[in-house]
């Protein structure tokens, strides 16, 4: 207990401190960690929670990530891409509900048709969401994988200003183990740098609790986030999907579930304390493991939540992992449910605002 207190009082944490904090097992000590993360968040960023309405607009994917349910080799997924009208309908709902921002996410595609389609949609979204409440329209975050710097620029110029691309693991060895050989760690890092060059606010993140991942790996991930000077974090527990090659780890997963969940919360808290003013999302994967997962994430230092806007009739076809919550719900259900969850932990919602990361605004 004393050692934990001493570490939490330090101005600047070292790698050994990160490892120590991530390794905490005792509930009272984990509560101290949580309190420190919350204090850091409230002091440097604020207690408001910002919404990003999430539209999973296509599950067509050219990648074969060994952990992911919509990998191209999974024949059981029925593939879809929402058309323009379907996307814009959700965007309108998002604006009506007062969500200040939207996230467009999909499987990996980098062909010209795909980029052209996105550019067209982005411009329309901007046009149709400019209002008195939101003079610059909805804030738009993209999460559509590795692209060339030229294509990143096209997407930026069309109106997106944030981009999420997880490094998945900053340990090149582990990255190789969880991806097929054609997917390269170096390419992912290059893509993150290209996003910064273009001017995006950049988010990254990792899966927590991957088979063969160590606590030291996670501490190095945090140092990687710092070194890359990232603005936003989206991290969540690794959750098994039985139609992937990683189904072989089902024993590991069943035995370690609770540990993985706790570790994900500790990771959010340590990132908040160490990286201070970045935006951190409380991800849906937390709720796939625990009904109150996303509230827990917020209480451990996250300040962003992504209510689902994907049309209900498509939700079951976008399952990256098992136990995805809210599959039968409508957009309004998700809005009321999440608003109540935020109120239940005494926080407020930042309506009709982009809620950009303080870290990014400071750099400007
Ligand atoms: N194709 C895009 C976006 C879709 S995947 C991209 O790669 O950026 C979005 C995130 O879901 C991935 O970055 C990954 O970290 C996470 N994910 C995929 N499968 C998962 C699983 N089984 N458990 C937990 N997270 C998973």
C-alpha cells in the first residue's frame, strides 16, 4: 500500500512504475490507482463525457487478423456496405440527438472506389450537419485502417479531422504473432506517422490480454503512445471469437477473463495518469465482458464513449468478438441507455461539441 501511494505521488513515472501499477492485484490498491486517474482526468481535462456516434458502415475486409471475427477468411459473415442514404440517415439521428461527433468504422479496403465513396460521404456529412448549434458541423473520426498518405490527405481534405488506427501491440514480435505475414508492423507505424503529417488528430491503442502478451509489453505500449505523441486512445480487452484461428486460445481466455478485464481497467487508469490530457475511450469490448464495463472504463479515467449508430439490422454482422452488446437495440435505445449510465456515475455529457483532445488542441 505504501509503495503504491509513493508511486502515485511521483511527478513523473518510470517504466518500472508503470509495470508495478499494471501488476496491482489488491482491490484497495487498485481503488487508489482509480482515484488518482479520476483526479488527473477531472483536474486536467474535466468530468464531461463526449459522445462519438459509431457507424460500422461496412464489414468487407481485405485483412486476415488472426483475432478478428470479420477477417476475410471467415466464411460465416454475411458482408455488407451501407449505402449513402443509410449512412446519412444515421448521421442525421446523431446530429438530432446532440452527439457532437461521429466515427465511421469499417473493415480494411484501400481501393479507389472505396476512398471515392468515403470522400463523397464525408463532404455530404459536413454539408448537412452545419447548424447554429454546430457551426462547423459534426466532428468526424475515421477508423478505416491502413491507407497511403495521399489517401489520408484526401480524407482529411474532405472533412474528417480525427483518425483511429490501433497499433494492436507495440511489440513487433507479438504484432507478427497476431497478424498474417503480409501485415507488417513497420507499415502500421508508417501509417500512424503519415496520419500526423497530414494533420489528423491521431488515436491509437492496443488489445489488452492477448495470448502471450506480458505486463512489460503493456508498459512499453504506454511508452510508445508517449513517444508517438498521440492525441487519443482506444483500447479494450481482447475478447475471443470462435470463428477465428485464435479460437485455439479458448482455454487461456476462459481461465483469464477476469484478469483481462481488470487489466484493461488498470491500463486505462495508468494511461490517464501517465499521458494526462489525451482523450481515452471507454470501449464497447469492456461491456462485452461485463454489463457495467463502459461505466467502469469512465470511472478509471476514460472521457469518451461511442454509442452505436449502426442500423440494428446490420449489428449482428459486425462482430469483431463474441458477446458484442446492444445488438438488438435501436439508436434511441443506445442513447437513453448510455445517458443513464453516465448519470448513474455522476458525470455529465458534453452535448453538441466536438470534445477534441486537450492534448491535440495544446499542440496547435
Ligand atoms: N479495420 C479497421 C477498423 C475495425 S477493427 C482497423 O483495423 O482499424 C477495430 C478494432 O477492433 C481493431 O483495431 C482491434 O483492436 C479491435 N478488435 C478486433 N478484434 C478484436 C477482438 N477479438 N477482441 C478485442 N478487440 C478486437
